[in-house]
């Protein structure tokens, strides 16, 4: 498959296009198929996708409504299981390990950022950020150090004692990113992270995510319908009808990349909202 103009009837072969070292792989999927429904009445949402995510990748997945973006994200993040195919995380085939092992991988290797923040209203922002380490039995002194360090990096020092209802949308989402990072995961999965934010808060968050990625803190896979949001990624993959159609890469000019993403959306058609 060519990077920008793939054969639209072919199965995706995007994994391995970058020619990177195998030991830099964070997540790898091969021949991924996901179907729903009873036998003879099945709907196939994902149709044999291959994808490799490497250390320091920042990938955006785009596609029309119903293309399978959320299903793919759920499988990559181990929330759902494929009907067929292999999903490897940190060298482990997550489709063939115990629930206990899967829970440990999820806890140690994955961070999540959701559109609706998923902060607990009865806890301060500080306690929300600290929660993953508290549940893991990390000493309180170390938890406080890491919480303050992340809050400072994301401009949230003054908000640590506040509750989610006292925060703006942008502050809540930056807090959610801090919570995702506090366990030092290999990869962050972000589901429409700017979807509930105004343009300024969304831009601030995207700058934060890019800084996280460029500093080597985590690889990022983001699902989005917004070309502006996608233009902050290093690579954009277009998913349509359950098949990965193509990949485009940013280069040095984000505005030019944004224009190419718009052109790609136009060529595919469909409702990306």
C-alpha cells in the first residue's frame, strides 16, 4: 500500500512502513478482524488490519462515521478483543494471556484520555491525578512528588486542591493527561481528546500532547474526526469501511499537513463528525 494513495480494495499493510527496529515496537496488530452479531447475521467492522506503533510515534486515526475507529481503539487498548488476528503489546500477545496478566499490562503500559475526562467528582484534581499510583501502593511521598511535577508541567499547580466542577474543560482534560502519564506508560490512547473543548483549550491540550510525545514520555494514538487536531500528529491513518486506506506523514510544516488532511478527507468523502 502506498502511503498517500492506497488501493482502496486492498487490505491494509501499514505496519512496518517506517523500517524501524523491531525492539522499538510498542503495539502491533496483524490481520485484525472484528465482527458483531450471531452466525450468518454478522457485521464485520474491521477487515484484516495490520498496524505497528513504534516508540515515540504520534498517530492519529481518522475516518468517516461508522468506519471502525472506536472499535479499533478499543481493541488496541485491550478494552475489547478481536474476532480474528493478533494484538501484541510490549511483546505480549494480549489475545492469549490471562486476565490478571492483561490487567497488569493495562496498568503499567497504557494511559487513557477520554473525551469526557472521566475525573471523579468527589476527589480533588490532585487526588484524581494520583489515583493510579495510590491504587498501586506507591508511597505517599513519591505520589505527591510526581503529582506536583506533572501539574507544574501542565500549568495546573493552582488547581490541585480544586474539584472537577470548579475547573474549566481544558483544565480537566490536562488533568486527565496528567493522570494518564503518572504511571509512565509506554503509550497513551486518546479518544477525541479535544471533542468537548473550545478552540483555545483544544489547542493548548494538543500542544501538551505534542510536548509529551516529543520529550519521549510516551507514544500516542489518537482517534479524531478533526483535521486540525490530527495535524498535530506525526502520521495520520485513514480508516474507511473497516479497511486502512492510507497513511500521510507530517514533515516539518503543520499547516501544509493540515491542508493535505483536508484533501484526503475530501477524496474519501463521508461524514467525519
